[in-house]
């Protein structure tokens, strides 16, 4: 049986499960989400300077305003 628990209730559910006999319930750690490795890689690329970024300065916002005006 698999039970999916809303994260906001996990503490309450774990507290309840701990009240049951030890042989009644087996709690396994959650598996890492499928995207975790990709997020970690991108964080490292950003921190190391390998990731190309663009500044969000006033020129960026002016360009966005101009773009919005042309499509609106």
C-alpha cells in the first residue's frame, strides 16, 4: 500500500504512525525527485559562472515594455 501525504500534514501523520507498533508500519525516506540532479547541476553552473545570464537592469525592463507595446 502506498499513501501520499500532503507536505503540510506530514508532521501530524508521522506523529500518528509513531504511535503504532513498530512492526505495523515501515517508513521509508522519500526518493529524490526526478529533477533534483538537473537543479543541482544548474545551481553549480550558476555559482561557478558557467551559466550565461543577463542582467535585469533598467534596459531589460525598457526592452520588455517595448515588446509588450508591440504585441498588445
